[in-house]
């Protein structure tokens, strides 16, 4: 037989085995031990009591404990009174418990609390049955406020604030205002982004529990640059470039920022290449495509059109053939030769021939293999090749010597 008494934070239970005889009636009593109690108080960073704080707990060993949380069915959890005080009941001396305290607008600080040890894995505060009082500390969250507008002062109603844990969230506000909580301290770089505008970055110094008003943040739509793309060797206009992408770095960007910068696709419409939402100059513009060598140019002033001469390099013809000289469908990879082979290109050659442009001059390892759906397996002999800066070159991969069956 088992009896359970529901509590605010923990369910107390008692049980005992009973043996019945046929048609027997028995009176059974169950004695429930009160268990240990431990009292405490919840305060803010200034030591002032906090009322209506939710106290939740669990066993770190994940053993059944009867403790309930605010998300469980039944009791809604233990809450502090007007004086910030609470009492834990039914503690078992041989067990450790993990406590949490939560209140909207505040962050629990186990490291500043007293009467327990900060949890190393689960977080929270580890406590045991003891006569020593508990003091749980919650620090008030700071508030980050501001208003996002366009160049004419009109409100930007949809935007996103990023750069700080807990702030990576989209915001919608008819008047462009935002009011976001933060619990961190120290320097941070906040970024405000909105469709049709350049990202706005703002360096700030956050202080725990202290509100920060950023005032009016004016977003810049940036400017649009038309690219007149030419062949560096012939001067002819280039169109239909595959995987044409651009990167932008500022003079003050760190090495990490440069490494993490994501290239953007170059827009093309009616054969005209354009880049939109560009930052104010100066900046370095880098361009790359599948058929041209990497290109960089300093942009020092706003212009409508920028002429760029892209080097297409040598015309490289790669052919895979059988022993009779007949082209064979294959999968071709071109790897930079050196201590660590870096793949420069990999892709199929359904007709047995692949023509590449824009390959950096140098020594490469050329490899080929039959397509996965090929009926016969053929081993092709890898070979080192030297690709020049200009001209036309052809390299052929052939099968290796036939294997001798023993």
C-alpha cells in the first residue's frame, strides 16, 4: 500500500507491504516521516527580497524524487512570499538537489548564491539537507532600447538585432522601437539588419542590470554599383559567368571577420551585373567565378560603374579515354600538388572531356574514376600536370596496366 501527499514543490510518499487472508478486513496505518526542512530567501543584486520567485528542483542523478516544476501537472512549484522567503520540505539527508530560481526580468546567479555549490554540469545550485539558511541571488536584467528608422526618419517596422546571446531574434514594431533584455556584461558589437538596408553595427559596453538606450538608429540603404566585366586578355565583355560571387572587406576588419565574411552572389539582369546595398567606401572588392581567376580591387569612391578585367587563365582540356583512345565517361578531380592535396575542381565529364577556365597556374594532380553507375570498373592512372597562365593545353588520363590474375 502506498500513499502520496502532494506538496508545493515535492510529493511526499510512504508505503508498506500488506498480506491479506481470504475475506479478511484490516485497518492499516501509514506513518509518513516529516523529513528535513531548509529555509531560505531570494534577493536581488542589492540584497533586497524578491517576491513571487518560482523555485524548482531535481535530483542530479535523475532518480525519482517527487519534486515538481512549474511545467509539471499538479503543483505549480514553490514560490517565495512577500518577504522573499521560502522553505524546502521533505529533504533526504543522503541526497543532493539542484535548485533553480526564476522570475521574469531577472537571471539566477548560482555563483553569487549562498548555502550551496554552483552546479558544474546541470547548472543551478547544488544543496543538501542542512540547518544553514539558503540565499539565492537573482540579478535584474538590463534593457536594451532603441528605435530603428530609415534615411528620411520613417520607422522600420521589421528588423533583427544580433550580436549578443539571447538577442538573436527578429522584431516587429510599427514605430520601429525595441526593448530587449540582456544579462551579459562587457563589450559587444550589436548588428541591426532589415530587408533593403545595409547592416548597422554598433559597438557597446554592457553593464549587468543597467539599461542602455541606443537612441535613434538610422539604417542606410547603401548604393548600387554596376560592374562592367571584361576579359583581361581580349577586352571582350564577359557574360554568363557561373557562380559569380563578390566579397567585401573593410580596412578595419579583423582577420577573423575577414575569414567569416560570406561572399554574396552578383546579381545579373539583362546581361548587366550589379551589386546592391554596398557600404560606404573605402573597401576591398573581391570577385571570383568558376571560369575566372580571383580578382581584387580597392574601391575608394562611390561610382555608378566599375570596369573590372577578369583573367580567365589558360584553356585547360581534360580528357579521359580507354586503351584504344576512345573517350570514356568519368568523374574528374583536379588537386593542387603539394604536401596536402587541395581539391581545386571536382565534377563529372559525361562525354569524357572537360574544359576548364580560370584555373590558377601551377602544378596539379589529375585523377579520374568511372561514374558510380558504370558497368565496368576501370582504374585510371593519376598524373601530375603543369597548367600555364595563358594558352591552350590538353591533358589525357588513361587506364593503368591490366591486373594480372594469379
